[in-house]
C-alpha cells in the first residue's frame, strides 16, 4: 500500500488504533470482480493480537457480497469515527475532524460452526461491549466472513490548533 501522504496524522499506537476500532461500529468493505467495484457498509468485530488485525463480518447466507468474495477474496476496508466538520475563514480552511483505519486483506467465508460462533461473539462484543453466546442454530442463519488483514494504517485528524 502506498505510504500515507500526511504522516503527521498517522496513528501507530495500538491502543489508539483499538480505540478507533471500538468506536467506529460500521466498516465499508470494498470488493471488485470483473472490473466491477462494490462497496457495502457492515457491522464488524475484530481481534488484534501482537498488532495482527482480523475482522469478522456477517450477513445473509447468499447474495452479491458472498458471490464477489468467492470470485475474488482480495478486499479493502475503511472505517471511521469522531467526524466533526469545522469552518475556516476561506473555503480551503474548512475540513473535518476524524479518526480512521483502512487496509487490505483476504476474505473467506467461515464454514466451521465453532469458528462462526466465536466470530459472532467477537462481533457482538465489538458492537455492544456485551458478552453474548451463540449456538449452532443461531449461526446457521447467517454467513460469517473473516478478513485476515495483511496491512492497515490508522489516521487521526484533530481540530486545527487555531480553532481550539
């Protein structure tokens, strides 16, 4: 992935990255097959072990998203939080405060029931902060997607000093 243009905005502290992941709640998943791009917003869960990020998504057991993953498992994702517009004296000084994480990885549809139950527990913990448990019947009605993230970057754009 090409380096970040504004390196001064880059977030490298894993605790800050986890905070963004815990706060955002919606991930935009980018897929492409046969030169057809497709982006879909989804709730997600994640694990991060030694800086290695794994994402979990869920949805219907059939549909375009799953068909595209089967055809091309290479994906890109973006999630953001803390959006707040700010104004300036001239148009070029307007902007947006935000924090984001984006990256790429390989998606696969989880077939193993135990892994699906664990993934849904992780997803619900990320989304609600609460612990839930799932049984085989509950996970049989959804598709679970695991993204093994190969690279990611995080960014935080604060409010400009002159506006604080």
